[in-house]
C-alpha cells in the first residue's frame, strides 16, 4: 500500500478518508492514510477515527521524505491557493478515483494529477481532465468535454457533449450544462440550474434557465 496524507481536515477530508478503500482506480494496491494537514487545526488533533493532524503548510513543505498528498476542499479558489503554496519537491499528487469510475473510451481519455473522483461518475469518449478537479459523486461528462484545473463538480451534475470548462469553476449539485458551451474561468453555477447560454467570466448563474446573479 502507498502512504497518503489529506490536506484538509474538514468534512470533505473525512469523506475522502472514508472512501480511500474505494479510490483505487489507478492504484489497486490501495492507500495507507498517515494523517491530515490543515492550517486551521492544531497539530496532533484527532480527526474523528481517521487519524491526527500532522501540521500545516510549514510542516508539509518541510516533510523529509516522498509523500502522496490529496487536496480535500470543495472551494475552487482554496484548492488553487493551497496548491500554489506547496513547494516541497518530494510531494506528489495522485489521482484518487473510485474503482467504479466508468470511461467508455479509454483510448481517447486523458487526465492530469491531483483529481478526486467519487463514486458513480462517468465519462464517454474524447474526454480530457486537467489537474486538481473534484467530482463529488454521480457526475457525468459527455463526449468531447475538456476540463481545466481546480474545478469543483457537486453531486449529480451533468455536463453535455463538446463542453469546455476553464479553471476554478464551481458547478452546483444536480445542475446541467448544455452541449457546445464554453465556460471561462471562475464561473459558478447554482444547484439545480440549467445553463443554456455562454456565461461571463467569473459570474454566478442560477435558475432554469440559468441567469446571471447580481450581488
């Protein structure tokens, strides 16, 4: 088994810890959780029954030996910010992918590093996924979908074919993105929303059909 630590000791971190036995799509030998890193919790604090906090960013950057680390956050900008602070060359970012992840055409599928894909997710043909994306269960990508970095897809969302998604987007639970749309960086789509038109950069959309939300 390979050692791994989870960055983020909150609810999502505990969910990932509970699912590690199944997140073995590319690592059939399994994972050995050694603990958590978290900047908001004191060192040695217990995280439920899963283990203890090993420290924060300073401790991780000073870790003296190779270590696999997963970033367990449900907010795109937090994922990006934490990743940018990790400077230790001994840290690796494996993909944690559920054993039931279904890809209908592996010959045209590509994926980067640091992604977390929970149970029930599917991809069809010619799908590319970047780095540090969270697919939080029952997420479907249609054909020719291309996803950038540090995006969060909440449970049950559906991405149609020929959709391009940039970086640091948040796609809400049970939402739907129409085919052939291009989502630039920082787009946020509310739960149960249906996006039918190209969104503006960094804007928030809600409703069916989804409309821009002005704060």
